[in-house]
C-alpha cells in the first residue's frame, strides 16, 4: 500500500537532493547503499520502511550524517517535525566539513519551514548562508548568492 504524501513533489525532490549531497563525501564516487535504498523507499511512498532503514543504520553509526538527515527528512514528510528535529542537530554536530554543516543547517531550516516557523527557519538558513557567503565561489555558492 502506498502512503500519500501531503506535501508537494518539489519538496520531496528537495529532500531527496539534500540526501544525495549528504551521502557523498568529498572525493567519494558512490553513495552508501542504504541511502539509495532509502531514497527509493521515499519515492515509493514507503516512509515507515525508509525511517526504519535510517534508524537501523543509526544503531551502528549514531553520528552518520546521511542517516540522521534521512531520518529527520522522513519524519518531516510524515508531519512529525518535532521528532524530525531530534535528528538534525546530531547531523549539524557530526558534520565533518563546514559545507556539510551548512547542509545540515539547511535541512533544519526546511524542517521549521514545513511547520510555518519562519523565525526558526530563517535562523538556521542564515547560519547555512554564512558558510556560502564566505566559501570559495563554486556553482553551488553562485546559485545561493543569487537568492540573497
């Protein structure tokens, strides 16, 4: 049975894109298999299964950036934002590079935005943008700075 997702496909696409970015360490060619599987489960509307997969990974790797982002993102899609925001701070704290920290901060900002908490969303988005404002120009930072 498929679960109906109550938010737009653009939002789901944004979350999945976020997971792709988190899954790939600098210089790494392949995503971890659990991320590929989790993304497919999310696309199929099998949110409970995706959440179970991410939580299973977190049992052996509690500081896993992609697993924490994945679990939080799934909970956001399940309209359980408060529970989702238990995972994003772990991702922010465990980020191994400033870029990954900014990505985790952006995921937290999106989580607050889903619930209409603009003040908190802006707070975390500003933290993420601080990184991009000072980073060496890349195609990603050029895209971000066009929004500012």
